[in-house]
């Protein structure tokens, strides 16, 4: 059988088999160490409609993705260094919490983080968001000072200061889908 796409087999210590189409549209079959090429091809053949749909979807997303230039990154970092510590201090005072520091990073897969020592880090990419979603990110990270997880208590903490906290989270996910970053 001939498949209409290339693929890579990735073997590891696992019992299940997974088909994955990554952000670049490349197909991967992940399976146990004994997974043969024939078995991988049989699974891909059975799921080739799904795989081709995913390849088309990832290719379309890649075409929409905006790759930031060095100048854009520098500008966004400068804006973040001016805006986010001030925004954090404002919300920290309202929430009655005190972060041990605020840092701006180039993180590509997360908007922010809060360490066990209550140090807040934000990606410069936060500056691409509308102001309401920036506030959501700030309140989200500051909420981790009291709640170190994403439990119901964590969401209650965020909602105490932003009544539409959960709605803003949904808006952030929608913004991410509409504005894929490279």
C-alpha cells in the first residue's frame, strides 16, 4: 500500500500507538519498540482521511502564522518591561499578594508562570494581547501565589478579582486560535 504522505516512526517504551501531525504538517507514528513499518503503515492507511485532514489544517495554520522580526521582539520586550511590572503591582495591591519579582522572558509556549517562590515571569508576547486579556494573564499568575494549581479554589481566587475570569480564559483560547504565532 502506498500512502499519499510521508511519515516518521518514533519508537519508545510505550504500549499504545499514536498518530500525530505536528505544527509543520509532518506525520509521526509513535509506538512501542516492536512496532514494525508494516504495522505503522496499516494504522496510517486505516486513518488516512483523518491524517490528510490534519495535514491540511496544520498547513493552513502555518500559512497564517506570523513570525516576529527581531525589531518586533525588541519593541514588544521593551513594552512588556514598562507595562507588566506596573500592571502586576496594581493587581497585586488589589489582591493583597506580593510577588517576589517580575521578569520578562521570550517563552514561546506559555504566557506566564509563577514559581514556588512567587516570582512571576511573563512572555513578551503578552503585549500582543488586548488589554483585558493582559489583565487576565496578570491576575492568573498572581492567583498562583495563593493557589499553586488550577483547582476550583484557583478559579474562585481569579473570579474574586475578575468576575469574568473564566470567560476571559475562553477568550484567550479563541485569540490564540485566531492569531497563531511562529
